[in-house]
């Protein structure tokens, strides 16, 4: 089964993407389907010393989604974008997963509208692997897909994160915690307290509230929170790592003694850097859609793309979506009518996309009511 790769998405696309895909095929034997402008992809393949083969195929797409494009632009005005065509390959069964380093908002929107959600999932969530002590990983979700959440959304995140940690990391019984401002049951918000009470009634290995410092200390395997808080926590850690690198660089170049110390510690520092390098992980899976999607960093190098494709292939082989469905079915019946609003929003978004795609095929560009018409732009 091919992994569909958005060859035109990312700060260094298409070169870095094509090189990374070629490395995934050569080093791991993964079949990749490069989606984008055919001539451009062929040129980059040639430059990287590769060619079309049984493991490297090309699917032509005439448009690409820019990093600054809005999700609405991606949905309505670029129906033949490399990203949308990639998702359509999964929908049609021609590919098993999508990998993209492109516009995150567009990836989220197209994943929901083209693939739809898994049964029982109200909100897809981005899961990010965070380095922890003793070579471990803490899986944080949501990392940015859902700014506001209801209690049962957090419960669903917990289930999806537990399955991911168990299958992809091999943790027999992942410890699950809810991110809060303290460990006491009285802490948190109305949302986290409600989620806390629900999770205590499930069969998950729920350890209660955890704090920000627990993301790296190995105390917990899965941490759930809303996308706003999760994204802030993630970006804070990324900023501190950049700060620490600059501090170390200044320290080890200050004088000859420090330079000597760097020579002696070089191998250990290289190991530390590899452990903390986000490109070693490759990308953040979007869990909860009816198909596998991996969101790679916009500044992904070939190594990052290669690893993102490896993660997609592993998730596909582990049949992770089936395992998520089985775990969601095991949840206790809890009635939370307010969640219907969230499901209705995503349903309306999907219906709007399908409607505009149909009308786009029937109406010539520029006609009244068609995508790109003056009247339509005024409505926006």
C-alpha cells in the first residue's frame, strides 16, 4: 500500500520532500506515491539519483496549497491541489496514508472533509511525541487542532492517545493523565474536572491530573488537554530548546578550557541532540479521521520526511484506526448532549465542501455563485 506524500507542501518542497520520500523507499522499502506537478517531481527525483519504480510512483496534481492560504481557499478554490489529491487517493483506496509538511490548517480541513471522522470520534486530535527521561516519550494531545474542548472530547483524546502509545511505542499499559495546574482533584477547570471524573470510570490506566513538568519526567505516557493549551506547552518547550542550544554554544566557545570540554563531551552532546531533535520523530499524527494523516513540520528536512513516512507506514501496519474504534466502543455510556454542536460543525463543514466541489464542476469560473465569482468574494 502506497503512502501518499504531498510533494509540494513544506518550506523546502519539493526538493526536501522528494529526497525524503526516496530515502524512505530505499532504506525502509516503503512504497511512496509522490503527489504534485509531475515534471517538477521527476526533475527532483533525477537530482536525488532516483527514478520512478515499483516503490516510487507519481500522481500528477496541477495546484498546490501555499503556507499562507486559508483552509477555505484550500477547500473551495484549489480542488486539484497536491494535498487534496493525496487525501483522495486514500479515500479511493489507492494509498493507505497521507504525509504532508504543508499548511496545517489545510491538512486538518481536508482530512475531515475528504476522509471524515472515525465512528465515535467528535474531534480529531494531533498527537505529538515529547522526549522524556530514560529514553521514553510522552504523547501530548491535542497539540493544536481544537482550541476549545468539551469533557468527552478529552476522554476521546485519552483513548486515542492510549492506543497510539501502546501500539506505536510498545507500552503495555500506558499511563494517562489530564494536564492541569495542580495534581489535586480540586484543581483545573470545569472541563478538566468533568473529564477527570469520566476517565476514572474507564478501564484506562488513568493516574489523574499531571502538571507541565510531568511532560518530560517520565511520570506519564499520555497527556490530554485542549489544543490551545497543548500547542502553547509544545511551543514553549521548542523555544526553550532553542534557547538552551544558544547558551551551550556560547558556553563551549567562551575560552580554550571550555572548547576542550566540548571536544571531550562531543559524542554525549550529539546523542542528546539526537534525542531532542523533532526531525527524528518525523511528524505528528492526526488521530480520529477515517484514514491516517501525518503532519510533518513545515521546515522538514529530508530526514524528517523519511521518518514521517516511516511513522505513517507503521501506523498503517498496526491497523491503528481499528484499534481506536474497538477502544471507543468499550467506553461507558455517558450522555453529554452539548457535544452534538461540535459534531454538527464538522458535518456542516464537510457538507459545504462537498456542495461547493459539486457546483464547481457544474458552473464555469466567474459565473454568479461559482467559486471565484465577484458575488462569492463579496460574501466572504
